[in-house]
C-alpha cells in the first residue's frame, strides 16, 4: 500500500511541475464533483428503493 501511495505522490509532484498538470487538475476536480453528486444521488435512490422493498415485503407478509 505504501509503495502505491509513494508512486501516486511522485506522479502528482511530476504533474505539478509541468504546465499540462493544470488541465489534469481541473479535470480531476470535475470528476470529483461529479462523483460527489452521483454518491448523493445514489444515497437518495437507495433510500427510495429500500422503502419500496419494505412495503412489498410487508404486503406479501400480510397476505400470506
């Protein structure tokens, strides 16, 4: 695990010294923002699916 983190750290240092790294940083920030939005959406979706499945389970239990 430490070796992977060291390689990642060295790669980021290399990107920071090059001018092309700025585009990559902006891209990474955009990806992080999209991932955050997707995670928040998935939590809301999971809650709705859980409620629906609990309702179905309750209905099936009461009809048996």
